């Protein structure tokens, strides 16, 4: 019989062990700039007993990436590549590549990031089906191609992400992918396709009782109306989106909607309201800056 009273203690011990490992990793990371090779070697030597070094390096890189330590993370992944290649472990390589792609993207090295994500895709085709891996590289490639304004490729990979999410039964990710695709369609100048995708995403968002998804859908439908030259209707839709956002606040979305309201009012000839919404959007920049400032009141 399992002694349930011991389970929290075991869990707590695991938490402490994980915390110590993270603290040790943070300590080692401070030496990265001074000697990157020594940093990688020390992380490899510190890998937990029973964990293959390549796996430990990959895990450590993921932790560092979450802390925005992109260059140290990439250094660890470079070493993991060598170890996985030596073992002819394509599954391991695929997981390294799929993590390297977005890291280079975060460093504004989009072409390099795309190259690594495409390597992950190529390897995945010869591996057992792994929806999480597919979703990872497809979402990343969609995002990076969006940054490059290569809309057709972005649409393709977001469609892969959408289809994969649906097969996994993940309605949230499916909805998000549909709404991102709707914005790509706007960038392509295809109002009808954008509206169709947004309506699908909005319907799923409503079923999920998620007002932000619904607001994003209305935003795209408003964009489609603006694209068609119907700025009065666009303003109505943007306002409906703002009403939904107010119940589930998202400052980034609110600012986007303010800018779009401003543009539509400008196109409709209402200079006063256009300026009003421009000011509201600009004010949110100041709000973000205030939120980013450290709170010294507790000192």
C-alpha cells in the first residue's frame, strides 16, 4: 500500500532538487561571456546522474531560453547537436533544431532560425508521428515567415499548426491559429478569406467562453471591412471588440484596436475622433512603461 503521507515530502524534495539545479545553472551562466566553451563544459559535467549529457544540455537550454538567456542556450544546443550526431539520434537532433529555430528568431536572425526549424521539419518526416514537435516547428515557422512578410509560407505553416492542434483536440491552440491566419489573410489583402477564418475562430472562441478570442475575431472582421473601404462598419466592429476586451483586459489588443479605430475614423473624415484614439493608443505606451518600472515602495 502506498503511504500517501510521503508523497508531498517526495514532491517537495524533487522541487528542492530542481531549484538547486536551476540555481547552479544560473551561477554557471554568469561565466558564459568570459569563457563560453568552459561554460558549456561545466554544464555538461554537472548533468544529473542517469541523464544522458545531450538530454541534460537540451533541458538546460530550455530553462535558459525561458529566462531570455538566448546565447548561452544556443551554446548548449550546439554541443547537444554534436552529441546527438555522434549517436545518430535523429529524434534528439529534431528536438534540438526545433528549439534553436525560435531562439535565433528572438535574436533577429530570422533566416538562420528558419533554417533550423526547417531542419526539424525534415527530420520529423522520418520519425514516428509527434504532434507536439509538429506544432512547435509549424508555429515557429509561421511566426518567423510572418516577420519576414512571406505571407504564403506563413499561412501554410499556421495551417499546419491549426490542423495539428485540431487533431490533438486542443481547441485553444486551434482557435489561436485560425485567428493568426485571419490576420495573415489581411496582410495578403484577402478580406473574404480573413473574414471566413475570423468567423471560424470567433465561433470557437464563443464555445470556449473566451472573450479575447471573440474580440480578436471582431478585430479581423473590422480589418476586413476597412480593407473593403467600409470604415464606418469597421469602427462599429472595433468598438464591439473593445467591449469584449474590457471584460478580459489585454493592453496589447486594446492598443491595436485604438490605432485601428484612429485609422478608420481618419479614413471616414472624422479628424477629431481619429486624434482622440491616437492619443489613447499612445497613452497605453506610457502605461506599459509604468508597469515595467520596478516598484521601490517596498524598500
